[in-house]
C-alpha cells in the first residue's frame, strides 16, 4: 500500500483485509471463459454470447418473472426496421437468476417492479467508477505477483478512491483507478484523473518504455451490506454484483459472486424439484430459501465485517477521517460495533452545482503514456453498428431533451461530457435556440442557449456511469445489439 503525493510515494500500513499473500492474479474474463467452456462441454449448459437480455418476461398479471426477452436487432437509429430485422426472442424459465454485474438494466427493472430495496429497508446503492489499462512493461521492471494499491494523489481529500498496480504473468501489468461516484464537483473527469495518476513518477517510471495493450471502464458497487436489496422476487433472484456483494475493503467481489451463484443454484434446484412433474401450476417459484442461505453463509459475514469502512469516508473529514476510522475498525474492531453507518442518498444526488467550484484544467495528452479518450476507446475493440437504435435513452419528447440540456449545462457545466470515459456525451455549440414546436426538427437537433446534446452511442463501453451519475437522472442505459460491446 502506498500513499501518493503529487511528486512522491510513501509505503503505509494496509488493512488486513487487503493482504493478498498466496492469491493469484488472473484475468477475470479468461476465468469466466474457461468456466463457460466447462459448463458447455461437461454439463450441457447452453450459452448464448451476442444475445442481450432487454426485458423481463413477466406473467400475465405482471406479478412474477417468467424469463427474459432479448432485444430486437436490425432497427435503425430512426426506429425503422431494416432488412436485417429480427424480433427479440423469449427465453422462458421456471427460475430466472440475474447476474448482470453492477447496475444491470434487468436488475434495475426487477428492483423497481418488486420494490426490492424498500422491502429490505436498504440504502440506495453507491458506486465507484473503475478505469483500467493493461500494459506490457520492460522485463527489467516486471515483478510477477506484486500487488500495489495506492491512496491520495491524484484525488483530493474530499473524493474517495484509489489506484492499483498488479504485475501479472507474460510481462503484463494491470493498473487503474477507482473514483467514488458520490463526488460533488461536476468538473471532475475520472479519465483525466487516471491520466494524472499515470504521470506520477512512481507510475510513469514503470510504464516508460512499455506498450499499452488494453483499456476499459466499469462501475462497481460500493454500497456494501447496507445497500443490498431483497434478493428474491417471484420467479427469480439477484446474484453477484446485481445484488451488490463487493467487499470494498478487499476490493474484491468475485468470491462472493461465485458463492451466491452456488447457493442460488441449490435453492433453484430444490424449488423446481419440489413441484411434481405432473403438476401444471403457474404459481411462481419462490427463491426465499436462497436469501436465507446466503445470510447464513460466510458471504454475509464477509460483508458485515467491513460495512462501516466505505461510509466512514463520507464525513466532513473526508479522506483523513476515513483513514482514521477504517484503520481502527479493520485492525481492531473488525466490524464488532453496535452501529452501522448509512449510505446517504444516491451518487447523482451528491453532485453539487458547478457554481460552487472552479473548472479543473487537466494536463494535455503526452503519448504514449497518456492519450486522448478516443485513442483509448479504440483499444476496447468496441464495434457498435452506427445505424442502430441509440441505446442511451432520454425520456421521449423534445421538451424532455431541452430540460436535460438546460439543467445539465446551466447547473452542472455539462458533467457527462467529462465524466463519461468514452466521450459518448457532448454538449456542442450551435447557433441560437431551437423551437420544440417545429414539427420538422429531429429530436436530437434540439438546442438550448446555443448548446445541443450529441450522444455518440457507438463509443459506449458499457460502464453504466451515465445512468448512475447524471444529476437529472433522466438517462437510461439499455442494451444495444449484442456482440458490439468491449472485448475484454
């Protein structure tokens, strides 16, 4: 563990939860691919890569989930059907387990439709934005198995976050930065902060002479135990990061995700087996047993022990208060306290007016160490067809778009133009102001006070930041046509 200042780095004690002795550094995408091949070849599991689940398939009365419907393909940006059009397919199931990762679109529907957060009395989920690169470094600088976490620079003392440097095999290094999305200053650019981190002498000395191979970004859950909703609903359940099982102190969630999947599979098997084959009941199967089993497992204990660490940074003392409290809690108390800190509000709700801050000037790109965003996006192999329906949705109507532009530009200085790590959103200058009453005017051409919103959806790397952080909460991330997203 190292604490970074603008020019120096100092070793500092790390919480016991962050000890990684004996652990393996692996590519999660490779592990998932390996497990998928075993499931297919040895157990006959059917896997459908390239098909995106777009909607929950509901029962006739709308009170239970019966499966998932994939999205339509072959729909143009204008909403017309192309020659390649194919309607979505219904995948019907007795039990539907949602494992979409953080802030999944189907999970969002289930949580809202069944009031899962309200039923559990859970806090709002909070998130971090992780930006990552993979480099091949000079062999003389490569130390296989070394794990380094950083705090401090480039973030200010009021902004939660930290970096990592993992030395993998084959001369590869994974490095990145996570920024808590409850930051208040709308001028912050997560991408810009990551570029500053790479320019720090401790990091730049490692990367100089190396080659950047990959780039990516994704939101991750940080709410912990307090933000876990009810896990079961009629006909299904939430598992993994769809539920929010990340242990923020360990910066790990895969172990809990895998265990939750095992427990859910056992509960689903028992629920299905309990229904006689000859029965034709349409009653939804209950996964309540899964939630009970998970709360009796080491997953719940793992999350309970660290429940107060992340919220401890949300005090007027910021970074310093969080370090002091989390140090005492992780070293001595280990979560054995009669109190539980709350996650107060959504990340979008923590964003304050741009008038309270000064614009942040980030250093210009210094290739090959730092580059512009679009050069980085090219390393994700994202390849959305340009003439497909935009999957980043504002409420329909020109007035809704005008209201989005008015508030996000005037109050928040066009936050998404800086926050998005793929340059999907731009508030561009145009002449004058459009009229929402012009029938001939396309919705995407609406402007306010000389500003127009342009959504470059083909750049999207599926991080979900826009859906989480936009202060007006009027952008919904939906699935694009399958197979075009980043290839990690």
